């Protein structure tokens, strides 16, 4: 190892700006115990004049990221621009040149993971992306490292800070959706196009990354279910159709709506649980009704929480700030430290099947489960039509909030279809079982 590693940072916005400021605050570089110190070699932005106005030294800035990546004075590349191109080409070039890469770009890793993994493996060059999931929460390294000997059964998570911030403010303060989204954008939590947050795209990208590290398979993020079912078909994606009245109705039944990312492996026997193949995976990112005592329900604001159920460990959880410049910079800087200490890629000891896109199914396809929905009061289903499933209700003026325990999707749809006005559809939110009292 040399005495110092020179780091090129591509992007100086919310996250890149926080990383560059961390370097500028330490003129002698980031000191790494047992490894070379890390020095800032340069910063690429689209518009240097804007970066200079924001206080970044002009001598570090360039608007030519490809030159910075190719420069013999660059040893490590940190990509914090976002999006597909030119990030994909730049990172591939860095890996092919044997320059370690750190990125927070979940879109890129989720959509081009197999190719980037192949490029990194071909040159034995580290590719690290801790910041791509859960902002400042250390989760990928423990998942792929400390838990590498486990067989993962389920990962259930809140992994989008923007939507959690919006849903929390709607439930706690009764604030309107658009108003709160503007706050999340001002705080630097939202993606360049916030549709990626509110439609569940960002959370699906993160779930695909978690699945690679937990199950060894790259999922196609575009096939992860993002639309909850409705009586007549599917509701709009992510949280875009969640209404204030549904949030209030859920609270009246002791529930809260959260955008839950969930991937699980069907393993029915001990022998199946003990094998490491991806098997039959169910994956979704949909608003889910959680009992208020559920730890995910208590995860508020921009915080994220990732729960892993695995054998032999049991259940472990990771929580913390899920977005924002300083928190995400912490994860980026941690990856840089790891590279200076000779750490490998984020998948660590978790072998994978880079070419295998695992088959996916919606989690509610089979089996009875719980549901939450808001219907006009004459449309409340009777328990007979639901095969005797338990029904709890709360009156909401002209509407009724309903929780059904233990019924198939088809049974719930059939019980509601005739009672609803033909022009009206109703979102059927999957609900989690209430945990038995301890
Ligand atoms: P910003 O939009 O705040 O910053 C993007 C930066 O990249 C800007 O400095 C921009 O320059 C520069 N840039 C964009 N395109 C180019 C290009 N073609 N050439 C040179 N420079 C370019 O984004 P964020 O910091 O919020 O996000 C960066 C990445 O981190 C994304 O992948 C995002 O998903 C991810 N991320 C973000 C988190 C957050 O909380 N914000 C948390 C976790 C991950 P200019 O300003 O001149 O246009
Ligand atoms: N837009 C993302 C979020 C940023 O809100 O979670 C962190 O990945």
C-alpha cells in the first residue's frame, strides 16, 4: 500500500458536498489506522461556478469527470452524482483501471449490479456502496460480513427517508402530502426526481441491493411489486394514493401506514432453511398497515430501520438516519476507510449468482393474511362473506375503517366488489399480524 490514496469525488451536492467538507476540515487528509491516509485529489461537478459560490475551492473543481477518473493522480473514485449515465460508464472505467470505487447510487447498483460486480471481480477491485441503503446506517457490511454464515429468511425494512418523513408528518401532525414533500426536498432527503421516492422506486432499488447481500441473487428492481392490490385491480404505486383519511382510519384501529420493503424466501423445511440458494422469493415495496407497537411503526421521520431474520442468528435490526448529507457522508467515508485498510467489495463473503435474476412473486399471492382498508359505510363486508375471518371496524363519518384478520385477497375482493359503487375502487393494504402481548 502507498503512503496516501488520492480520492476523486464526482458530485458535490447534498452528499458529495458533505464528503468534500469532511476532507476540507482535515487538511492533512483522513488518517486511517493501519493504512494510507486519504487525500482529496479533485471534485467534478456540472457547473463549477455554482460549487465555487457554495464555498468549494476552485483549484479542486472540474467539469470533466472522465478526465478526473482517468488521471494518474486519482487512486480511488467516489461517485455521488446519481442517475444512470455518465455514472455507469465512469465507474466501469474506474473498475477496469483497477481503481476502487465508492458510490451511494442505489439506482446504478440495483440496475447494473451484475455488470458492475463482474467488472469489479475481473480486476479484483473493491466496489463499495454502504451509503446506497439506509443512509448513515451500517447495514450492508454487517449483512454481508458478520452475518455471512447465516441463511437469511426475510428482510423487512423502511428504507426510504422521504416517504417515512411524509407519512410520519401526515399521521402525527395531520399535514398535507405536498406540503411535507416540499420540506423533505428542502432538507436534501428526496431524489432529484421525487417521484422515485413516493412511487417506491428508490426503496425497490434498495431492496434489490439488500436481496443481493442477503440472498446472493440480483433481483430485477423493476419487477418488485410497488402497487398494493385494490378491490378492482391495483392501486397507484408507492404512497402516491395514500389519503389523510386512510391514515386517520388506520390510527383509529391501532395501525399506522408505512412504506415497507419486504423480501422473503419460502423455506418450509429445516433442510430448505439451511441451504443458501435464493429459491422462491417474494418481494414488495408497498404501504403496509402495522400495529402501533411494531418497531417499524415506531420508526419516525427520516429514520430507517432494516430487520433481518436469519438462521442461526434469529432476528437482528439496524436503525438510524436514512438520508441527508451528513449521515450519508458517514457511510461513504466509512467505505473509504475500509478501502484504505484493504477491505474488499460490499458483498464481502456473500457469494452470489451474478447472472441469475431470481424469480419473484407478490407476497399476498397465496395464503390468508391481514388487510386494512377504508370503505363507504354501506360496503362493510360481513364476516360470513369473509369465511368467518375476524373484522374490526372504526367509524369515519361516511366511511368505515376496516381491518380483516386472516383472509385471502380473493375473498376480501369478492366480499367488497358488489357493495362498492361501480366507479369506486378501494386500496387493500396488507397488514401485519398484531404481535402477541409479551
Ligand atoms: P445532488 O443532486 O444534491 O448532487 C448531485 C451532484 O452531482 C451535483 O454536484 C451535480 O453538479 C453533480 N453532477 C450531476 N451530474 C453530473 C455530471 N454529469 N457531471 C458532473 N457532475 C454532475 O444529489 P445528492 O447528493 O442528493 O445524491 C447523490 C447520490 O447519492 C445519488 O445517487 C443519490 O441517490 C444518493 N443518495 C442520496 C442521499 C440523500 O440523502 N440525498 C442519501 C443516500 C444516497 P451540479 O450541482 O453542478 O449540477
Ligand atoms: N431519497 C432517499 C430517501 C435518499 O429519501 O431515502 C436516501 O437514500
